[in-house]
C-alpha cells in the first residue's frame, strides 16, 4: 500500500493512495496502543509503584535490549505522561526507553513498512515518479500586509495554470471549491505555514467550509527557537492537514534541496509522514532514520540519555579532539588547479572503520551506526553517478548529501540518541590521517599543494588520474575531480588566505564560487545579481592572462551597476537576515527592524528571518513596508563596492602574474 499520510490519535489512521496516477485516496484505521519500557531501583517503593501501575495499565516483565547491553525491566502500555510520573515517583532513579517515539513511526517500524512506497524493498530506490496529483498555490502579496486576499494563482501538475480574483470571500470560496474539485494529494505553496492558519481564520468569518484537510482535522506543530551548529534557528508553527500533503516551499529545507522526490525519500527513510519531514531539519531527519532502524531491530532507545562526557585532562582532550585538518592557502590566483573531493568522507569513515558507541568497547561486533548508514551511503554513491546523466536525480542526491553531512555532527551532540564523543573524535582523527596522508601521496607524485580543508585538496600538477587512484587505494573512499582553468583564494582581514572564500573557472566554463557576497543569504538581490553578472563576464577568460585583459570590461560593468542603484526597486534592495537575538545593546539595522515589526503586531523570535530596507545607515533607520521611505543609496553602493573588491583582488593578482611574464 502507498501511504501518503499517517496520524496517531486513537490508534493509527493511514491515508492510502492507489498505485496508479489518478487513483483515489482511502483512509484506514488501525488499533495501536503506545508502550514503553523502564527499569526501577530495587527497593520497596518500586514494588508499590508496580502494583499501582498494574491497577490501571497492562504491564509485564520484559528483556530490554539497547545497542550496548541487555537487561531485565518492564513494558507498560501507557501514554507518555505516565513515564513522567514514574520518573518523579522514583526521584529520577528509573531508566525509561521508547517513550518519545512518534506513534506512527513506531507503527511503521514494528511492522517493517514505510510510507511513500508500495513495497519495503523500494525504500532505498532512486525514483522521481510517484502516483500523486500536485497543485501549486501562490498568494501574490506579503503575508505581513494583513490586506484582504483578492487574488491567488494556481497551477496543476506543471501544465494548467490560472488565477482567482475577486473579493476575499469570493477568492476563498473559489479556492476551497478548486481544492474540492481537483482533490490534490499534494499542495505546494510559498509561506504555506504562515498563510494556512490565516486562511482558515478568515474563512470562519464568512462561514466557509475549508477543504485543505480531507477530514477537517489538523495537527499543530508548535514554533520554537533552537541552537544548531552554533547558530540560533527557528522552526515556525504550522497546521498540518490530515490526509493531504501541504509543503511550505519557501521555508522547507528538505523541499528546497530535494524537491518533492527528496521529501518522499526522506519519508521512506525515517518512516514519517511527508508533512513532517518537509518541516524537519536534516539533523532531525537522520536522527529519525536511526530511531526507525533501532525500533525495527527491536532495540530500546533511552528517553533521557544518561551518558555525560567524563572529566579528562586538557592534554588528553587536545590530543584526541582536534577537529578536521586544514592547510591554509596563500591568498592569490592560481592556474590549472585540481580539486580532489572525498565523497561523503565522514559517513564513509563510520562505515569503513566500524565506528559506533558500542564498538568503542566491543570492537569485534558490527556497529549499529555502520549498519544503518551503509545503505544510505550506497544510495548517495548511486545518485552521485546517476545525476550526471539524469538531472532529475540531483535533488535526491542533494538531500542525501545533507543527511550524511549531519550524521557526523550528531555523533558529538550530547542529546543525540546514538551520539558519543568518542565516536566523534575517532571520526575526525581518521579524517585528519586521510587528508595528511593524501597530501603526502600528492607531494611524492610531484604535485604542489595549494589548499586543503577536511575532505578535499586543491593541487597543481599531472597526471591527476594517477593521484586519484593512489589516494582512493589508501583511503578506501571514492573521490571526484574538478579541474580549474584558474582559481582565486581571497584574503582574510589580516591578509592571509581564507579557508572558505574562493572562486574560479572550471574547465566546463562554470564559475564555481564559495563564501563570496553573491553566495550570502543577506546580500540584497541587486548586489547579488551585479556580482553574478561580473562572474558571467569572467567565464570567457580561460587563462589568468585573459582574465587580466578583461579588467576594463569588468570595471565598466561595475561602474554601470553603481550608477543603476538609484533606479532599483525596493524589492531588489531588501536585506534578509536571520536574527540570533531580539535584544541588542547598540543600535543597528536589525534592532530597528524588529522594533518596526513589533509596531505592526508581528513579534519576532530568535532564529526568525526578517526583511528590511536601510533608509539611513548613519542612524540605522530602516523600513519593512515595501515602497515606504527612500533607500539609503550610498549604503547600498558600499555593499556593491565590497562585491567589487572580491573581483578586483583577482584582477590585481592576475596583473602581477602578467607583469612577471608567467
């Protein structure tokens, strides 16, 4: 059966889609009582607690098996609130397992099935074809305007398109009629998580019956701020309709990277509804995948992880926890350079070296993490090869890349269900050894090392095919080669080379760029487009000398863009920033923007994105209403100047190269 949505309330409700396109959707209900396991201290109070629980719930003695060990305990069919009571009654001396697993995920795992495919054997398949009807909706106004909805656009299955106009009641009534008539399985909509609750609230004013949900019910996802990789993020609140997939195409990382095929793949991997996986981070998804695999294998998952890192001497920490290896580049321009990338280095190390929490003390067994990551890693290798011939696979490859990237970070996250700092340190130790040894192999073969960072090397020399073979034989990890006609490593403020800011022309004629202004999320579209126009002009330069001779052309483009800033629309000058705090000690653009949002009744939380136009950079005055006020054009010129400085550095270095006659 092809399940497109699953809900755990009183039992499990599954919305099942027919295998053929155009087939209908039916809802089936299955009895399901959640259960969890626990151990208790050996004392009289524990016996009394068991007796009290037996009066209200089904409870039995059981064997609890974790990835590390097996021991005796109890299994009880009871809701999560009972677990909290057990903890409190035992003064938190009890240990609980499988408490916080989503009911529908556990339902799938215990029955060895998953949503979004007809057969469990299709779980790790690469497919972009699915039996779903899709419509796209767009409301062409800012959500924050709070104006009546007088127009919306719709598109069905990338073919038929149209619009609905009229008064707000007419537009909403026509929208619900359209959904009822087309009965789509998937609704794609920018800012859906903002608009859907608002649409439902406005519909109530006109006594309209909505059709987003197939049974009139919704699940509520609460918004919250959280830390991730040193940054504050925010996951917005959402209404999730029963029986239909609704994806916020503007906010969903999974959809932006993988498209609908990527969302459905993640649903199959984690055993969760597409509605959830489209709103989860890659870290939550890979953790969900590991949880599914543990439940499927009959392993108990701790409710509250109780493995704090032990105290260690500073010298021991410094020796073992040194992170990834990097070779600092000299800020300059280089010709005929090869970039050697290790494919999914960290997950490959986990699999190749059998790294898992339990193998640190029991090295002779096959570890849990290597077992569950290996099929995902193999799938990534397949998509990486297939996307070269089939671009439709690129989205799936991208989301797999992110899942495998974060699986390393989660091994060092103290609250991760299967994390352990020892595993984290072992991974980085092996990665350092691989990069250092690869550098040594390259030097023995006569190559010059330009730069190296964690899982890739930039080298100059030939033949690169032989170097690739030697490195792969040693590392047991596949690599990919990218060849640059020329590449520029930009300087840091102190003049030394930056590890992560560079751009260059590949032999395919593409300009590859990392860390430059046009790649930053907070760069105004006008500046981004201006720098990209400069990069586009640089594509014609196959050599450093040719790049230098382009200098007059590039400067002319830059100066023209500088004058054109006065004619730009406010939308092109919008600055989008993700705020890490809502309290600022000094006046700045973000503080002014947050105050303006508050004045409009929109209350910003840490991790949210805000948009504004700077109207006076000396006083840090901003506007958040499109069309209001006059932009501070001198401020935007300065941003454009910074974009030009990145280009001009390459031209100056190319000029030195020309004068030296190289």
